[in-house]
């Protein structure tokens, strides 16, 4: 390439790699889900409410969730927040408790008390 001063081969490889990179970017961009703005807004409240219920050994009923959520959540968002917490409790397991800052021992004792 250098001896013959023919850069078109290098240019072809560069263009091919660039086009391939663009195609991969489009696929990845289209597969990414939009962020949940409601969940982001109440991230700390979600952590506090779920963690509080587990650490205190309480049942995650609507009333208990409302009591803990009222000081942390705007009144108009409270029904949606209660629904979110209820869904999160249905998915709570050993593998995702860290996001709520719950220790494994606290989770396991809470789980035994709920059974």
C-alpha cells in the first residue's frame, strides 16, 4: 500500500468497517427501552418503602405502602406509586434485593415470616 501509494484498499476497509459499525448502532439503538421517568422520579421513595417494609417485617399491603409512601410521593402520583410497589414486591427475590438496599438476612427472615 505505501510502496505503491495506493490508499484505496485502506479506504475500502475503513468504509466497510464504518458502515458495519453504523448498522450495529442502529440495531442496538432500536433495542434500547425508553427510561421509566416515573420510576426515576421516585427511585429513592421506592427504595425507602420496599426496604422499610422488608426490614420491619411487615406485609406489603396497600395500606402499609400508602402510609410509608405519603410523605415521599406527591398525592396525585400515590395510586400509581402504590401499584408500582405492589408489582415490585411480586418480583422481589434474592437476586434483586440489593437495588433496594436490603440485606440478604433481612430478606430471608421477612420471606419466612410471610410464608
